[in-house]
C-alpha cells in the first residue's frame, strides 16, 4: 500500500464497506443453513404433503434471496471496495485485501466482523 496503514484502516467509508460485506456473508451463511434445512424437510419421508409444499416455497424464496445477496456482495467487492481502494491508492486487489482481513479474523478467532461483539473498533 502506498499510504499509511493506520490511515487506510481508519477510513470510515472503507470500514462501512467491509461491514456491509460481512453482513452479507452472515446473511448468506444463514440462507445456506436454511436451504439445507428445507431440503432435509422436503426429503423427510415423515413430512406431510402440505408441509413439503411449504418447504418447497421456502426453498425457492431462500434460493432467490441467496442470488440477490451474492449479486450485492459482488457489487460491493468489485465496485465500491475497488473504487475506494483506488481512491486510497492501495496497491492490492479487493480480493487480496479481503483475504488479509480473513487471516486477521482467523488469528483473532472472529467468525464475522458484523456479528462479533468483540469488534468495538468498527462500531
């Protein structure tokens, strides 16, 4: 990076973009669990037909929401984050930057910055 790392990481707009990405990742994880649950309930031989129909509707809804969230995440990463990093003259791709954040999260045992109560810095 060409600028002071402290300045880079204290940028409020950049923090908001990162938290928005983390929020979408959280939503996608929830949807994945919900999709798996719906599939399990649809395949359950003990489920009544009307319950299976309900779970099919839920599955379709979850799959549509999953696609919308993925599109939003792609926009955040490849448009907003890329533009912000360009404004900050960062010599790193948005994907590499997010990977470095993932490494720091792993070291600090933080699953998601959006949901972690330990991350007071980004509030």
